[in-house]
């Protein structure tokens, strides 16, 4: 009887314990699975974030490369404009210096009462004309339309705008004064007081040299014309100095972009 009772108690006690331990093991298994899944999910998120950051960095590199290419092209074209301007300044400066020298020779001949000589013809030709100097600024206009921020150098941006909007405009004002003086005064004397005038053939023969020599208004106009030429010469020298300064800065930036 006692053996039976003991067996019954053992069986009745063990049976409910089995599901209990199974639940514990299942819960632990679930806990481990959740932990593993959590680690996996976090790893996936980290990989996605890294991928996004890499993609953004690559995109930034591409955008930076493109912007540097645009800046390089813009600066290269502006450089060409400036080089062409320097070439034109050099040519005009030579003519202006020779013109001023010819005016001095004519005025000195008038002052010394020297008679007309064939050598005077060439001096009259050179003294009584003016030079047209084209200013190349097309690349600068395109640069403004594109946006000055294209150049990622604040000092260089200022130098470019200051060069075209101030120094070149000052030079153009000097050259305009020479042109206006020619059309308002000198051209009239050419039409009325010279029987032959040809720049191509280097010929300028006055109708009446003695009358022209004693014409105080003509003498005064020729002297003023020399003065405005001298102002233009000063403007050319200043603009050329700024041109070369800007070219050096552009070359420095182009080397940086390369």
C-alpha cells in the first residue's frame, strides 16, 4: 500500500512539472531568437546607413568634380579674353606713343616756322587719326550669367569683376574721349584743310600749310588731341598692369584645379 501511494504521489508531482520546464526552455529559446534577430536587424540598419553615407559622399565627390570642371572652363575662357585684351593694348600703345611723337614734331615745326617738307606727310597721317581697341569681355558676360559663385575663390571673384566692371570701363572711357575728340575736332580739319589724306599710302598733304600753321584753333586742337592721347596711354598702362595681375591669379587657381 505504501509503495503504491509513493508511486502515485511521484507520478502526480512529476507530470505538472514537465510542461512548466518546457515553457521555461521555450521562453529561453524565444529570448535567444529575439536577441539574434535584434542583432541581425541592427547590423542591417548599420549597413544601410553606411551605404547611404557612401552614396552621399560619392555624389558629393561627383558634384565637386563637376563644379571644378565648370570653374576651370570659365576661368580658361576669361583668361583668353584677358590675353586678347593685353595684345590689343600693346598694339594700341605703340600707335599712341608714335602719334604723340608725331604731334610733337608737327607742333615744334609750327613753332619754329619750318616750311612744309615731304617728311611732314607721314606725321600728319599718324597725328590725325585714332585707334579702335576692341575689348574682349564675352567670357565675362557668360560668367555673370552662369553665376559668379562658379569661381570658388572669393578674392579671385572680386578681382575678375573689378577688372571688367571698373578698370576696363575706365580704359574705355579714355578711349571714348579720344574718339569723341577726333570726330568733334580733328575730322573737320582733315576734310577742310587737306587735299589728300590716305592712311594706307601714308600720305597727308595740306591744302595750305602756311595757313594751317597759323591757325591757332587747329594748333590748340592738335595739342588737346595729344593730351587725350596721353590720358589714354595712362589708362592702357594701368589696365595692362591689372590684366597681368589677374592673369597670374587665374593661372594660380587653374593649377589648383588641375
